[in-house]
């Protein structure tokens, strides 16, 4: 039985390695999350990571979009060193994100997409240009979101 399990895990790891190599896109929060996992375990990813030139060529006007903020946040958390103006633009994008509704009724928000939420949170903790009020905003979002989710879970179990 152990041999069958080992083969199964081996197959799944091989499939995942090929999938990541074929589908890696540094602007995707999911790819950023994969890169971050490899970074945290001090392992070389099975894909070529974004170059500084690729990141610096990003249209700065997109930095208010949660997926882009998250993707760059993962890069920052992996130790990527970016220029002061780029970091300022990222922090300004976070400020713009903070002006939007975080908990819309349709759940179309970064808060309900965990990979984006983690990437943005890691970026906030890694970017020295983030304003203190934006840090407090994110802390409040996390606290309020936790309470909302706990409340929703309780309601769900009352109905079921």
C-alpha cells in the first residue's frame, strides 16, 4: 500500500511541476502564491520567475487592482527589491483599493479571494512606503472580515 501512495504522490508532484512550468504568469496572484511557497521552503521553483524589467514594465495605473497588488505583494515578500517610485505607486494603489467597498453583497472583493488577500497582506508588511492609515485599514478589514465570516458560519448552521 505504501508503494502505491508514494507513486500517487510522485505522479501528483510531477503533474504539478509541469502545470506550474506551463502556466506560470507572474502577474497572477496564484502564480505569486506558488513562487512564495517555493521561496519559503528555500527551493528553486520549476518555472522562470519574473525579471525586474518585467515587473518594472507593469502599467502603474493597474496597481489599484487587487490581483495586481497581490502579485506584486508576493514578489515583495520574496525579497524582490523594487525602486522607490514603484513602491510608492504600489502603496498609492493600496490607498485606492482602501477607498472601495471591501464587503459587497456579491462578494466580488479581494477579501473573499484568499490568495489575493494573502498577497496584499504580505505586500503591506513588505513595502516601506505603505501609509500607517492604510495598514490600519487592512487590520480593520481583517478583523471585520473575521467577524462577518464567523457570523455567516453561525447563520449557516442555524439554517441547516
